């Protein structure tokens, strides 16, 4: 059994990007990615995603602490849409 203080029990935090209905992108952070995605799709997540359901997880990064995940969330939110699409490996469709 792993120790309570060892790396096997170290909490993990996530920074994630969702694609909302309509194609917009939402960035957030959490300590439980599955629970958070379910909350967003149940209308109990962020106010932004409530009217833009369903949402789909398109990208995430893992961090050792919530502080690191929050800092990365802030960095991603400052990116342009084009930069966010490049981060998740997509590009804007041509019209």
C-alpha cells in the first residue's frame, strides 16, 4: 500500500479546455476531471458553459498542485483563439 505522503498518493490537478456547442472554447482547472466534465454537461459547471451544452473535453494538462493548474489556466485564457486551437492541435476551418 502506498504511503499517504508518497508520489503515488500525490494529488493531481488539471487545466483543461472544453469545446462548447457552437464551437467556442472554455478553459478551466479542477482536481477531478471526470466529475468536472459531468458537472459542466449537467448545467452545474461554470456559468459560461450552462447555455453552451453539450461540452466535450478536447485538451488537458496535469499538475502537482492546484496553484500550478490555476496559473496555467490564466496563461491559456490570455491566448488568442488561434493560439488555443494550435495548442489543442487544430486550426480554424476556412470559410
